[in-house]
């Protein structure tokens, strides 16, 4: 059974930073890559960033330059660094991996940006 566990969320002031982590239950990210999504209240879940098994990066246009995705395959851990946070970045952030024709999700970690 695949498990993805996110952590690192919290409350931060506008302009602040957070580093989210996602630990996988096995050697998943080196084989299939990892993606990050987010979902704000009342809005659909949206793609934020992804990194494939070859290390190629992909960002949604809205986040490139402020958010940085990375992965440490030795630790089975993916990261999403959030910088220059805005109030509109408030959302639950989810890591995800797609393999065996199925997308797996973590439980999410809440990021709240407010003064």
C-alpha cells in the first residue's frame, strides 16, 4: 500500500516562506516522480509543480519563480519550497504520485497566509 505523508504547513505572514515535505512509503519518486497540488476553500484542486523521474521540472505559470520543487530520492522525500507567500496562497497542499494507472494522494498539509 502506497502512503504519502505531507508535513511542514502552518500559518505564515504575507511575504514569508515555508518548506513542505512529502515522505513516501517506498522508492516511488525515483521511479515515477512527484507532483504537488493545492486546493483552496471552494475552489478545485490545481496543479502547482512536478518533477519527473529524470529530474525534469514543471511548474504552473502562476507559481514559477516563487515556488521550488525538489526531491531527495535517498530519503524518499519530496519538497516544495514556498516563498513570497501571498494571502491567496492559503490552501491545503497535497503531494501526489501517478503510477500503475492510478494517482495516489497524501492527506494534505494546510498553509495559511495571513497577517
